[in-house]
């Protein structure tokens, strides 16, 4: 519900008016085109099914949803599905001379405000679960970014075609991405499903307003269940739940699963997990250290790989294993930049000059590492270029799932984003593969508490556009918005 106040003409009294909040569901081109001559200039059956499912499904089987549309949108709806079945159709028109036949499935209202007020009355508030605005252009221009709009479900169609009806762009100062699907290609057209949720305003100081951090979001039950559950963090939560419920028990009182995979979309948001704290500054320092080729974690106050085995390994490469030496105790940096060839430079060169090469790879492991108890866990990364985007898949041989996996997801996602930025590409997919994921039984209770927490929107990564060389980045060049 959304409540507003309307003032009488004399300006002395106010009356509280209750109106329903709503969500927008549309498909639009790169230029936010909606259609031409009251027709859709594309044929995308999967998008049509998505529209049907989002606007029809309810969590309460005794309720249905309402769709609000302008008169032209109603008239452009094919007769065989008009009115839209399984939903209350509300048509907006200012004309008193219309031929819209009303019944239990169709209502006519003179304005958006009157429709939302009607839906807030007891009979409709008890029978209508969610309200969706579906077009057309004039209605969207006035109400898509309005305060009562909780979310925007936008099918972003990657084409430019002539249109005569348009929607406004999503105002990113008001909305934050909740979910973005991986690109779909259908009938030769590339598109994706995207959901944006409204940010909250907080008041600070002497009435000054600021946009709330994403961490201020607590409740997302207003989203359709099928959209809510598409948040990518649920992939990680399902993994740790699966390890706890059906993992193999080894001799060390540890539950394990073999052969696990998660996939994250880097195009709009950055996968810094939200159901547990991930040390972002540590992620940044870690990746900048690896990029520099430094193998002295003590420079950043870390004690990673602090062991005699690691020193022996470094000495085998002719690196002086002393704390005073700048190259010390970091096997990833060693493999990336201290072996016979600089792998990282080779990766950048191939992406820029031979992007379709099938061997754009980065390895942190030599066969000789296998004898060491501290051989690298993130052993292998492969990069892939297509459609102006850079994707990455890493293989991690073994890791602790509740603590190390969130850090590793963030670290290698950040590496992918930085490399894409340097190579003038857009970050695409990040695929994270774990050979053996493990959880110590002593941590199960704490993890079960974490599983009761609902995720919130991932933050957005901003990279300093002036920096274009891998070795020039500093922590201040990498900013997360919304944490």
C-alpha cells in the first residue's frame, strides 16, 4: 500500500487517501521503444511467457493480480486474449464514450489515481495480490518512475527498430538492479530480463535527503515469488544447504561435495554476497597484489602462505624467501608474473589482439606444486570474449564453502571486471567451479542462521575510467555503490 494526502481547495484541511502501490512490466528496445502502429516489432515467445507468468502467478491461490493499461494498449491486445485471462484488467480512459465492455474481469477508470484508490478499497485489497502497469507510453512516462512504483520488470531487447511509442529510461537514482538474466537469443534477437527495485530515502542531518544504501533494504515480499527467487545469491545458499543436508562426511568431521558450480552475471551488478559480511577492502587489496605480481603478503598485513613449504617453493624459482624481499610468500602472484612468461600480460594481449583464441588462460599451479601442502586452491582461470563482453570461468580445487567461497567469488569477479575495463569490453559471465567444497560440522549452526537471511540487491562496481593499465590501479579506483 501507498498512502498520500490530498488537500481541499480552501487549503486548510487535508484528507488521507489510500492507494495501492504497483510494479511495471514492459519490454523495450535499446531506445526504450515499445512498439510501432500498436504492434510489437518482435516475436519473442519466452518474453511473452515471462509476462504471462509474472502478471498471473500469485502466492495465495484465492487471489489474482490486476493489470492496468491505457486504452490504446487495451485495443492493441489480440482479441483471443482480451481481456488478459486470470487477471483483473483495468483500462484507463478519459473518454465517457467508449465501447469497452466491462464485467468481473474488466474495469474502466478515468485515471491512474482513481484506479489505485479503487484497488485499495476493502473488496479489492482482499482479492487482488499484486498490481502491474503494462503500458502504454503515456502511462509509463507519467508513472514508471513515480513514488508508488515499487519495481520495474524490464525485458531489455538489444535491437534498434522504428517505434512510435516509448517508455522513459529507468531512473537509476531511484532504482537498483535486483536481478538480470543471462542474455537470451530468440529468433535472432538478443535480450535479457531485468528487475529493478526502488531505493529508499533516508533523512540525515537537518532534513537533507540522501539515497539509502542497499543494506537499508529489508523486505522484498512485494516482488513476484518467481522473480524474488532469481537473485543469484540463492545459488550460493542452495550450495551450502546442499552440503549440510547431503554432503559426504570425511575423517576430519567435515562435510564435502564434489563438483559444484555457480554462475554470476557481471553486466549490471557485482556479486559481493549479502547474507554474510565479505571484507571488500581485503578483496581489493588481494587482487591488486596479485595483479602487481607481489608475493609478499606482509606488505598488506596478510599472512597468506606463511609456511616453510611456501618458502621452499619460492626458492626453487630463484626468489629470495625473506620477509625483506618484495617478492615473498604469494604463490598466485609468483605464477602470474614470475614464471618464464608473464601469464597476465599474455592474457591481456590475447584478449586485445586475438580475442577468439581458445587458450586465454591463467594458471596458478605447476605440477610440481602438488607435493606442497599449500599449493594454490584457485588453480585455473579461462577467459572468453563474445559480443563485446569478457567472461571468465575459474576452477578451484578445494575450499571452505561458508567463508572462503564468498571471498573468492568477489576476488575473481573483480579481476574479470578490471581486465574487461582495461580491454574496453563489458564484463559478462563469471562461472565459479569448485572441485571439493567443504563445511566443518562445527559451523553448521552458524550457517543455518545465515540461511534464514534473505539476500538484498548486489552492489554496483564503478571503475575509474581514467585508468587503463593493469599495474596502475589503486584501491580508490574501485568503488562499490550500495554497500
